[in-house]
C-alpha cells in the first residue's frame, strides 16, 4: 500500500490526513526525518507559510524534502504549502523549498474575512470542484515546464510541474476526494 506523508508542523494537516485515508492510502504525519523516510509522497498543508518555513529549517526537513523531490517523490502544496514550494514569492525573502517554477503572491485575495468558496473548472476533472479560498495566494508567473490546471478571474490557482502539484485553495476542507486521488495517482506515473 502507498504511504503518503502530511507535513504536521503547523496548519490543516488533520483534514488532509482524513482525505487521504478515504482515498485508501496509509498516512504518516511528518514531523521528523524518520517520518519522511516512510513516505512515497508528501503534502504540505495550508497554515502560516513563514512559520512552516522556519520550522522546516529548525527540524532539518527543508533540505531533506528537496532531496526526496529531486529523487522523484511527488509533492503537493495547498495554499501556504504552494507558497513554500514556489521558486519566487513576490516581495518576500522568507524560507522556501523553491521547487515549483512559479512566482506567487501571498494573501492575494485579501484577509481572512475575504475568504470565499466557488466552483472551479480544473483540467482533468469532469465536473467543477467546490473550492475554498482562505487568505489564498495565486500564481503570477509560470516557468516553461509548468502546466496550468485552473484559473479564477484570470489568476492561476492550480498548477503542476512533473511530480509537483500546487493549488491556492483547500481541497481538504470538502468531501470531494478527486484532487487528493489525482495526487495519489501521481505516485505511480
């Protein structure tokens, strides 16, 4: 059985864990290097990207995750997780993995009170996906190897680069498992 890790340093990791269990995979909460070693793939949840970045360094996970991704481990970041995966973060020097060849803008849709939910058309899904945006980022630029999977108001909100997947919204906050299943399927590609 596949084992998918969910980075559990801060943020909405429990919800991702529940979605993955419903997809029929084993799940490991990743807090230490030995947890990462058990994973076939990893999800970085939403939360505070600056805090998660500092904790990745403090717990010696930043370089270890980069190495695993370079060896082919699929990585999925939602909201703050996508920010941490990005090569460029507009107006920020915060710690990041720098793996996904995109530029993002943090809190691009405003503050917590400006959060919203909407149906998104996503490439590869036959029906729209009900998407929850909370202090969400969006992507402003993509590199040549990045596939845009979804846009909202002409802003890029979901993209993929090989085994890297990032989205601005929170699929773990819905009962719809299609995006988690899409990521689980990436393990065998």
